[in-house]
C-alpha cells in the first residue's frame, strides 16, 4: 500500500541566477550523527494555504535582512511574521545554496529551539543546489538557517504556509511512474517543452500534484522547470544539473488546464523521469503536523551502510502521530561506493517499481526531501540498488487524518485495516474496538469492508475510502487508496449499495443502477473510475454483487445477472463462460431480496423461502447434498432446505445467513472459523443444511464479512461470530490463540448501543 509533500506551487530559483556548476562532485560533510528525543507530536494538523512564490531571503542582495554570505558555523534568522498569519504553524521554503567555498550542509529549524542534528541541503564547493524544506515556525514566526563550513549564499522562496482551519489536504500514494522520456517521446531539447497529462492520476478538483522529478543524461549544464499548463512559464527552476549528471527533486506543482503540467528544459538535451507521489485537494485528505527536525536514521551509527538487496527499516519514532498517513523525511546519501539510486517507501511493490529518491555518483553526498506514504501493516524501508551507501533520514513532519467530528448518524468501524478501510486512525493493521470514521456523518447504510468501504448518506450521496487500484472509489482517479473518506462526485439519489472486490454498484431512486470500478468478466461493466449507468437496468429495486458477477432485482420480482458464469453464477442454466448482456436467472419469481458473495448467489421469495445457485463445495447451496454425491455447483436456483418465514438474508464468502420473522437466525455453509455460530467448528467441516445460530433473538438486521457474521438486535446492540484474525468480532480483545481466533457463538461488539444499521465491521450510531 502507498506519498506526498507539502504544498502549492514549488518554485526554486530564478533561472537567470541559477547557472549549474559543472564542478565534479565530492562529498559534502553531513550533519553529525545523533538522535534527538522529543515529546509525542500533537495529532491536530494544519491545512495548507498556497502563496505565489516570493523571495524572502537572498544574502546576495540583503533580502530578508542579511547581506553577505553565511560563514562557517553561522546561523541567521529569517522572520516571516509579515508573510504568514499569527496562527501559522509551518512554512514551505525552497532553500538554495549558491557559490559555497567549501563542502557544507545547511540546516533549517524553528527559531528559539536548539539546532537539531539534521541537515536539509548538502552542497559541494562551487555548486548550486536547491532543496525543498517544510519547517515548523519558531518564536516570532521565525526560522533559523545554519551553515556548517566555508561561506555560502543562501536564498529562500516562500511557497505557502500551514495553519489550523480552512485550506487544502493531501492524499499520499505509492510512487507511480507517469513519465520516462527514455521510454517514450525522447529527451527534451534546448528550450524544449513537454506536457504531462495527469488525468486519472488525480481526482477532478485537485489543485496540485506532488512529483519526484529526476533529470538525467544531460548533455549540457541546464535546469528544468515544471509549471501549470496554460499559464506563463515562471523564471524559476526545479532541478539543476551539470552535463552528464542525474539529479532528483521533490516538486509540488499546481495543476493547469486538463490536469496537465508543462515541463521546460533550458539547454542541451535531458531525459526526465517523473513519479507521482501524492496530490493536493480541498475535498479530502490529511492535515499537516510540523515537527522540529530530528534524525531518525543514521547508518553510520554502528549498523553499517545500506547494501544492495538488503533493505533497512526506518522507524519514524514516537513523534509521528498514530493517525499519520505520510511523513516528510529529508534523506541524505553519504559515501556511495559506486553510482546508485536509493528508494524509500512503505507498502506493496518491489524495489524496482517504486522510483528513486536519491541518485548518487560514487563518493557523492546529496539530499532530497521524500514524502513517504505510510502503510498500516508494513514499515518504511530504504533500498539501495548498487554497492553500498550510508543513508541518513531526518523527520520534518507528518500528515494526519482529521479527527472524527460527527454528531448525528455516525459510522463506527472495526476489524481489518490493511487498505485503510477503517477510514480513521490509528495507523494499525486492524482494530478490535469500534470507533467513528473521520468526517463522515448523516449515514443511513454501509457496504463493503474487505478492501474498501462505502457509506450511503441520508441525503442520497455516497462516501468511499480504501483501495482504489481499479477506480473503485468512483472519484475519477485510480491508484493505491484513499485513507480519508471522500464523496463520490455526481452520485445522488442513491437508495442502496453493493460492493465487489474491484467495483461498486448504486441503486438510484429512479430504479436505474450506476456502477464504477472494474468487473472484469463483463463488457457491460462497470469499467471506469466514475459512476456510469449499467445499460438495460430499469425498474430495479435491489442490487447485489460478487467479485465477477452482479445481480439486479426487478420490480416484477425477477432477477437478472451479468458477468462471470463460473460455477453457474449466472443462474440461467447455461455453460457459457460469461455474459456481456443481462440474462434472467431461471425460474425465479416473486423475489423480494437478493444477496451474493464468493461464488454463490441467493434470492428470498415473498413466501419466505430462500433459493441459491452457484458454488456448493462447502454446503453454501444449503440443499443437504454433499459434493461426494452430486456436482459442487448448481447452474439454476435450488431451494435451501428447511427454511421458511425468512425476512432477510446475507452471505459471507462460503456461508449464508437467514433472518426469520421471529427474530432468530439460521446459517449454513462453511464452519472452519465458527461462522455458523452454533458452538462448533472444525478446519474442514461445513453444514449443507441450515442450523440455528446460538442465542440470538430479537434480531432486526444481518451482515457478513469474509468469515464473520453480524446481527443487529432490537435493543440496538450488535453481535458477531466467526473469524477474528483481523479483529472482525469487534470484541475489544486481542487474538492470542496460536491456531487462529474465532467465536463459535455470538459475542457482543464492544461499546456500541443504539445502533440503527450494520455492515461488515461497521455500524451506524445516531449520536456520539
């Protein structure tokens, strides 16, 4: 799973002043090795306000109150009280070192605090090098800049500030390659431009994108500028490099017309490699918590350098808030034994698939700011790709989910969080305790929960969060996930939802159906990252879906299906592989409700009977027939044995549940996690006929996860049974069983009262 940076348009140094030095690099002296202790960070973050980039420091001209180069071991103060409001917590500066007389490093830190053992910028004699810095404001809204050795001119451009209240938020993603001119289009020539189209890589309404921009194979000293397409190119640069060099820099650039960014090269030819690491939008995302710089990794302190093929874990430490979705870290590479590149990330992927943060020549010392998306289940790791190199990491800040503020019809979640499907902090693999989702209120119903989740609001709109690799959040973009809930644009009048692994369905109040994401086995769809009508569906009263097959209940009581026919999922008796058109499920009339999960589908008829079709290898069909006697599937609906007076149904991956009119519950199918709730389980056992779930009465609604059942009782309490490896029971405890965690009879989900609706690992509570 899956980075972003601070703020608005990042502009470096005026092109006229930023000639690139061609001096061969030698190692600049890095900051001393140590780890500073600090109290835990405040989890109340700030939102970002972009500013038109303005020069606030230039020691060559006296801008900022200092004239002349900064000497060795000298600190200068930069007062920003006239530039940012009184409640500002941090600023975004592009800091550039010009004409250093010796190899040195520069540290930027809050005024009034002790200088940290951290560096922001490393430069060799005669070079010109910028680096983006996000730094907490100190006393008097002032920051300090320290130079280690020799003399150096320092420049700083203010690009924006963070403050509590209104502003823009960030969504972190894993690095995703958006451009590589070595593979497509060829290098940019002298004075050449190229347009980077980010449609689908960012949501509609995004105002900026964060990119790791690497320039390589330069044939002359040059600089590269990124700016919003459709606007005048600024006299500024983002990456500066000499002939034959390779340099990366983190760039946050405002999006231009059509979600496009323009790129300009000054001289010679240069190849560009660009990875998207996050985006910036006022609609949803995380706020920023500034942290006084602190060293969180220094491989010179005993552990030894990072060797190729042997990643090193970076522990950001207790100062990072529990609800953080990403961190800003300044990474420095020291003493590489040969030309190499360094990557850092937390989540899925392989070392070669996530892009580079540092590009180093043999013996070079260089730094670059990294915006690292955090995973609930995987640590941050640093990878080196050739030889060995020492790596230093300095923590600069964290992005955190906003706190839950709901007061009415609030959604509580618990259980698995591998894909951020809890929609809240803390950043944990799973949670056994129900807690409110951040910034979601007015919820009427909930669907999903395996890798993403949907909340239906009382106003007929829908919020989504979790995995988004196939556009299943419906927000007009694809990739990784959204840690924070976001409304699906343009989707209104929704009365019901259904969730597959890679797609979602919404029933509208006019009887039509919208779909988004990808259902792979049908051209009928959905196949896209925005909601679109499913052709041919009108007069629909309910929807259901599995990963590869979907169903719709018509107002005349019949059921139609489309998608995969594996195990007979279409229910029409055919043996076709799939259907790209709607087919009618055979023999079903007077149907009042439908359900589906795994490879089995179900229908409830008005006479209170339940019918099933599809896979039955674990007794999911409920006919009393085992696989040893008959085929393990049925291609047409068959009646579930012994059920009558049923008013509602739901299904888990290999089990199903029926709610009776008397408030009791029956279950059938797999029982390898105790999901039948009848007090027994075994690893390979199942029941092909319904059994009563033990101890449940006065039940008003049902829900099911992968191997867990849920029941809402008339008193507003929620009960769960079955598997608990991912804390799906919500009982507030910790799994300690060496062979698996489960409850073979219902247990109460802790801390919930007055619940009005439930979903897998989710409950709607009228008031907090």
